[in-house]
């Protein structure tokens, strides 16, 4: 039923795994002994760690979406149970919220 979405999610998963592997490799390479270069490398590592964290989180969401497809729950909003519009799933294939619930959650978060 969701063949296109499954294929897209698997492609995204593969790309993320490759990205994560590259980031890990870069983060574990030996650092320069020159103080100035080491400082720049340290700043770069902070950026890479942020990218690593974001990529890892996205990978978890993709794996969760693939599980939801297997369970027959893909495309259902986790909050209200309504159907998530296909247009939204096309843009964010791993979303678990319909647009209304996502907006409500964002509104509540920004209110704090």
C-alpha cells in the first residue's frame, strides 16, 4: 500500500547511515598538534556533533515510520488518530502528526 513511501524512507535511511558513518570517521581522526589548527578543528567538531545528533534523530524517525508501515499504522496521527494528508507525508514521510496536531503542539511549546 505504501510502496513509494517505503522506498523513499529506505533511501533516506541509507543516505543517513552513510552520513553518520562519515561524521563518526571525521570525529575520530587524529587532531592537529598545532594549537591554532586544533582550535579550528574543535569548532568544526562541535558542528559535526550537531549534525551527528540531528542525523541520528532523523534515522530513528525513519525507522519508526518503517515500523508503522509494517504495523499498518502509517499515515495515522499519533495524537488524534485522523489520517495524515498525503501531501504532508510526501514532504515529511516520517511524520507522526497531522498538520493540525503539529501546529497545536508547536503553539503549546511556544507559549511556554
